[in-house]
C-alpha cells in the first residue's frame, strides 16, 4: 500500500515537473537566453535595476534609462516579464529614477537573431537533466525509499530555472507565480544539491548501518538548516528586491560544501565496501565527480555561460553511472569502462578535428570549388574505411599508457593459450585453464570439471589456489551440462542460478566449455574479479580463446597417449 501511494505521488510530481519545465522549451537558446522578443532593456537576473537600454528600442523611446529601478521591486512577475517579451506584447511599468516614479509603456519587438538553430540549441540543453529525471523516476518507481527520493530531488535541481521564471510570468496569476518562485528558489534551487548526501549515505541498498547511522542525523540537520537559509534569502529578496550581501553562502558555499561532504562519504564507503559492492561505488564516484565538474564550471571566472552549458553535458554521466550501478546485476570493472570511454572519445575527437582541418584546407588552399568538394569527400570516405584500424591503434596506445597492467595480462593469456596445444599431459591443460587465468586477471575463483570415464558425470578435476568453495561435480542431466552440450557456448550462471548449488556455486559467474569434435570433454567455472567487478567482454573472449586452444591440447594429449600405447604394444611383441 505504501509503495502504491509513493508511486502515485511520484507520477503526480513528475507530471507537474514536466509541465513546469518543458513548456518553456523552444522559447530560449542553448544558454537559456529568451529568444522570442525584447523590450530593448536588460534586467539582470535577481535584480530590479536596468543595466542597459538598446538605442532606438521601445524602452529607449519610452524614456527608460540605465540605472532606473522597478517601482514594484518585490514583484517577481513584472521583472520576469520584462526579461521575456513576446513580439507585439505591451507592458506598462512603473520605474523609479532619482526618487521619482514614472510610468513607461514598452512594446516587444521580434528578435531577428533567434532562429531555428537557436531553438534546437535550447532543446538540446534539456537533454542532460532529462536523462537525470528519467533515471530518478525509474529509481523511485521501482524502489521507493529515502535514497531514491533524494536522488529525484537532486535530479530535478539540474533543470535550469531561468526559462521557467520567464515563461510562466506570462501565464500564471500573481499569487500562483509567487508560489512557483518560492518553490523554484528554495526546493529546486542550488539547495537541490544537498539531497545528494542522504542518497550517497544510503547507496546502494537504501539502508544506514554502522558509522552511517551515526552520521545520518547530522545530514538531516544540515538539510534543514541549509533549506532555512534559502527560505530566508527568498523572503529578503521578495521584500527588498535585492539579494543579501551573504548571497555567496546559499549559491556557492552550501553546494560546494555538499560535494565535499559527498566526496568524503564516498571515500569512506569505497574503503569499507565488500568486493561485490566496491565497483558499484566506483561507478557512483565517477558520476559524482562528473556532476561536480559540471556544477563547478559555472564558478570559474571568465568562463562564458554557453561554454559552461557544453561542459555541463558531462553531468549526464552521473545518472548513467547510477542507473548502471543500481540496476545491473553484473557490474563491469570501472577501469574497463574508462578505457573504452577514452578510446572512443579520442577517436571521435580525432576524426572531427581531421575533417575540420580538411574542410579549412580545401576551402582556403584549393581554389576550384568542385575539386575541393571531391577531394574532401574522398578523404572522408578514406577515413571511414580506415576507422577500424585507427580504432585498434588508438586502443593500443590508450591501454599501453593508462592500462598497462591489463594489457600485460592480456598478452600473457594469449601467449599461454597459444602454448596449450603443445602440452603432452593433462596437468598442463588444467593449469592453463585454471591457475593461469586466475593469476593474470585477478579472479576470485576457478574450477575445472572433467568428463568421467563412464561418461555420466563431470567430476571436479582442479580448483585455483584462491578458490574457497566449488561444487563437487555435475550430473549429465544437470541443466548447466545440457546447455553446454546443446550449443557449445558459454553460459552465464545468473541465468540458471536456481538450478545450481546455492552454497558452493555462488561465487561463480560463467561456465566456459571445452569441446573436442563436438564432445564436451570439460568445462571451467570462473568467478568475478577479486575486487567484485564482473568479467568484461574482452576478458570473456580471452577465456574462450583458452578453451579453444585447450580443445586442441586435449586432442594432442590423447594422440600422445595413443602413440605411447602403440609403442608399448610394439615393444612387448619384440
């Protein structure tokens, strides 16, 4: 019942959020500047004093001058409407100059610089918070809890509020607009960063135990006190129409202090987490760091707002990392993900840069237009054909520079696999399938099962030194054996976990068969990494390569046995 109510509330809140934030889409550009029209005056955000008046504009003709102040200082609606004119819209406003109040009527003029691409840019600016909202919604809907609701508030806080203030000033009544401004200035203001703390404290299962239980009351006290600061600031602005001198506290100190506290909690949790949870924490750490960079860029002096918006796209990593860490049953090593991100990032940047240089070169150096277009087209097609080779080169460079240990492990496994067919005893094959990959990839466990002489069972033949438990054997009718026999391909054990020994098979994640002439002679169970990360696709391919070479080795060993028996028979006859 409680979950049903929580989901119903979530749907209502989300519908409200979508209506409030998405109706202004298309009226602003990428930097959240209003684009429909202008009265010809500039009124900075959270200010009631005119900063600039365009010469010859409606405001200029009405006698408005820089330094004039709105007479209705506490009226959020009037100041927002002045920042967001529609073409042909007329407003009669009272201004104050030298302690004298005068009335000016201004008319909105169309903005000729606001075209299709500016509208598209404004829509693109909504992509990162949209991804955040979707992940927050799914997390609350599937697992309603304090943890998920905290992330939801944090997610909504990443929507820009300027378009909302400007658009709804034309729609709502003054009383309704004041209520909306209170909500946007307190709950979904920079204060929305603070709920990150209860989320991180409860990640990934929603509970607070041990040291986290002792920290939890201080987190809630910080939430309450910081929210009170935002409420007081809103009231002061509403009454005085100017921000207080201590505005740096709610707009800078509190959010950055929140990220600092979140970093400390993350570091503590990573150091005390179990191996199975540690990789989930690492993904959360990567996402939180990206979110911090996207937020902190706005506080770097001299960085244009539009540039901050572009860098702010990095925030999309946080909801993606959270969704992956929470919803995925098998979590890859974060180093593997960073490896691929670097490879494809460098590759994409290189291709774009090269094509841009080509475009500049052919447009500046080659005088004949058609020839330039033809050469540029041929060069671009050539890049397309070479893309796979370029990708492999970039991947090798990235791995050798940033992931040297992993590359050495892969090289060692490939050499070990190529050496397997030269084995003359099964002990060498067992070592190649069990201990060598465990040592190279730092796996938690491995166990090899060999077809018995009667052919009815697969008995445990060997385990790695690091292995603590393993099933003793498998009957020929066990589901795992039948699946390995059916298509001679790997089986992820999570798919058949209910059919396995719950105690002895819990640490294993994948079974890889070794088939000789379509006969399953053995198979190996492998566990995850010792740090809790699951096997990534490249590592699985290496293990499959070991299995293929082991099949050749089994064939070679059997041939060697046959030769020895034949030699013994010949010797006995002589």
